[in-house]
C-alpha cells in the first residue's frame, strides 16, 4: 500500500469511528431523512368523520363516504400495520343491509366486545317525526361484513334538541356510555350489555345532556392519567372554520368546561379541520389525531379528506395545539 493509500485508509477508519461514536453513520442519517411518512391525506378519496381504533396489532379507520346525502349509502374501512400503508376494505356495510337507512349514512363509531365488532352509525339526517337516527351493526371481523343488529334505529327521537347522529361509544372500565348529538346539543346514554338498548343511569334518567360551550357535533372521549378528555367539533363542517375543542373532567359525566381549540385550519395547509378521533398507540406515550379537512381552495363542502397528525400534551396535561401537515406521521408499528 502506498503512503497516500495508507493515509486515506487511516482517515476513513477514523471518520468511521467518529461517526459511530456520534451514534449515526451518514448512511443511517440519509435513510432517516428519507423515512416514509403517511402523507396527508392518508388515503385517496373523499372521506370524513374518521373513527380510528386499534384492534390487536392493526390500526383501523372507519370514515363517512363524503358525497351528496343520497349517495351516502355505504361505508368503506381502511387498515394499516404502520400508519403509513393503508388497505381499503370496500363496502363493509351498506343500506341494502339496513332496511330503515335510505341516505346520509354518517360518522361511524366502532368498538369490540365479547369477540364481536360493533359499528354504530347515523342515517337519514333525521328530523322530528321521521325514521332514522343512530343504528348499530355487528360483525365477526373488523372488516365486516356488518349486519344490522336491531332492524330499527337504536335512537330515533330528538331528545334535548340533539339530532341523533355523531355517536361515540366509550368503554369506561366495562360500562359502555355513548355520547352523541348534532344541532349543538350533546347527550350521553348508557348502553346495555349486548348493545341492543339503553339502560337508565342510577338516578333513573336515560338521556343526560352534557353539552359544553360552543359544542356543535362530533363528540369524542379518551382517558389519560385518570382524567377524562372530552372533545368535540365547533363551526360548520362545510366551511373553513370547522375545528375541534376540548375539556378535561374528573368523571365521564363532566362537567365539561371548555379549555380551548386544539385543531383548526392552517391557510397554508388545509381548512375546516375537524370531526376527529384519537389513537393512543398501545404501550407508548404516543397519541395521534385523526381528522378530516378540506384541501386548499376547495369549493365543495363534501370535499373532505382524512388526515393524521401527532397530538401532544404540555406538562399540565393540556393538549398542545396540533400542527396540521402535508407529511402526516412516520411509520409506527404496534408492539
Ligand atoms: O359527514 C356528515 C356530517 O358532517 C357529520 O355527521 C358531522 O359531524 C359533519 O362532520
């Protein structure tokens, strides 16, 4: 070996040692810089009101098919092992399987119990005196096919001014509550064991109004460090100002005192960011918010796409404002 070659070899060895000592080689850094992210929207198509859930080692999203009401007669679902690559499961439920549902099938809420998968949904954009409201379907697998459990709505009537839509089913240590309501009112009810009906609360009431200030629709609940985080959408969903706010309570019954907005439009990225759900990645401190937004310069209220961004907390447990992005989130498998 010539001196020059020897010097080069020594220099290369030193450089390699230095890089290793710093913890990363250039190759590692390059591959990290190029690490794929989900991108936003996370999948193609006009899909709104995304309900995300973890079943086993898989992330699932159940959205509304966001088209004119008369075309909203079916649901698709999406699954992923890593948040980046999504598989579409077509037509997991459609109006052919729900005799009373004619149109406007909206905003799923899903949960598994006793080996079955339940799919709650709204249908018909129901008004006083009409048939429609919140229904429930059931399947043996997350991807369906789902069948109507009751042959009629679970909640048809307008109680406390709340349109029966936008239900969210919450498991509080084995007691299943459902929060629901559009038209600026939110009720909570308690579900029976097989989700075929409602049971009264201890005080005999069946419907409790729990509406927070500015509430419009789209309630969601999760629990962290012993506190109940209650979230909802504000504004009009066809416009740019639609957004998400939240409260923190010591009990699932509230009171839900509004703390502030945490998800809203960014005029550089998208508008009307709202009707969300939250993923807590099991065995981690990582949270993601799954929501819909309008693409920039959108002219059609139904043009809503499903996005995911990171959701973080400050040292007091308050939710930090979410930064909505085009990049979405990096790959994360469930361990
Ligand atoms: O997708 C139909 C309706 O739009 C939902 O029920 C509302 O929450 C709003 O997102």
